[in-house]
């Protein structure tokens, strides 16, 4: 069953919210250059996009994959071959995107691939809607957890993602991730992503406060500004638009005041290909994010010229 268990008996041919069966369904397996600097690295991240999702976000930009199930069904052995192929192409890591509902299959594929020579890190790129008990089974398989923290209030989580228990679920999940791999040190650890939403900067403030209070100032945060109206946003007028420049400036101020020291801010209105830029002062220097960014050699602006 899925780590956020709906009770569907997949071995009996039943499906649940994620609409997934026993075999993993993969929409894409390719080298991607639009992740955070240490994930993308110099040669790109070997992203494996799984079809289906255990959430129902109305603004999902990948809804043909997450909601409509576009993708190819494959065995875990075939998935392992895909991973080895990405390594051969020079990928810095294997980046499982939305893998929660195929957790067992992904871990099995990693086990097979490791025995056949897979030597690059594993990134678990998740919404954060994970249960602690199955997460424990990933210990030793995952090097970097790239985890969303989308909502701090149940009402918004229910309205926009159909998951009113999300705030209660995401923090214990992140705690377990931190127990396994610790705070991000440039090569291993937890990175928390937060997507700013138009008209809801109060929610962003709450999320940043919760992150600092619960996980500490050392927590590495990726602050994302790529929101655009997609999927069912037309049904929700308050988010049926991009962030304004004024909202983005206010969001940056909230981040500066949050006390968080490590991470990146995505370029305004950036595309996934444009990626992220390091946080600007006063975050540079000392034990904070600036030191991590410099150690990785990622001070440069990653936007295309």
C-alpha cells in the first residue's frame, strides 16, 4: 500500500487515489538541469518522473503525469536499467520525482542497480505527504531528501490539495528524514522546498516560522517562485494568476526575516530550465548558506544569458 495508505489492495488489482497498480509507471527518465545547484551539479540530475500522486493539487503543473497517469509501466529490473543508463550519461544523481506511491518498487530497483554498479546518490523528491513508518524503510537507500513543505494550515491543504492532514503529516516526515541523513551539507541531507502561492504570503510566513522553530536555523530551504495557473486553477480565482513583483519582493523579505541561513531563491518567473540562484546577503558568510554555496562553487547566477 501507499505510505499515505488509502487501503487499496494493489496485488488484487485494486487502485486508490494515486490510480497506481503494482508495477511502477514512469513518465520520463532523463538528465535534467533545472534543480537546485547541488542537485543539478555540473552534469545534470538523472530525474525519474513517476506517474500518479498521493495528493490532488489543483495547481499541479505536471497534471498529465500526476493526475492523468501519462507514462510507461515497467518492471523494477527495467527501472534499474534506466537508472544505470542515466549514470552512464553522466547524471550526478538519480532523482526520484513523486515516488511515494512506488516506494517499495523504487527501493527494490535501487537495490538491483547498486548490485550492477550504480554508484551515484539517490534523491527522494517528494511532496512531504509521507508516513514515518515506511520512510524508515528507506534508510540507507536515500542520500538527499528534497521535500516540500507546502502548507501550515489544514484548510488550505484541503482546499488546494485534498489533504487536510498535510500539516500534521509533513513535520514528522521531515523529522524522520533528518534523523536518517541530517541537515544538508552540500552532498547529503535534507532540503526543504516551499512554493510561494499568489495571495497567500501569510501561509508562506507560517511555513517559514514552522521550519525554523521545528528544525532549526541550519535547515536548508529552497524558495520557489515558479507558480503559474495550471490544471484546475480557473476554479479558484484567488490563485488563477502568477505572483506579482510586489508579492515576490514581500516574500523575499519574509525569508530574510525568518532567521533561516541556508538555501536558495529561485529566479522570479523562472522556468525549470533557468533553475535557482543562491540566497543573497545577509545570508552569505559564517556557518550559513553562503559557505555551503561557495564550497560547491555555485556563487554564479545560473540564469541563461
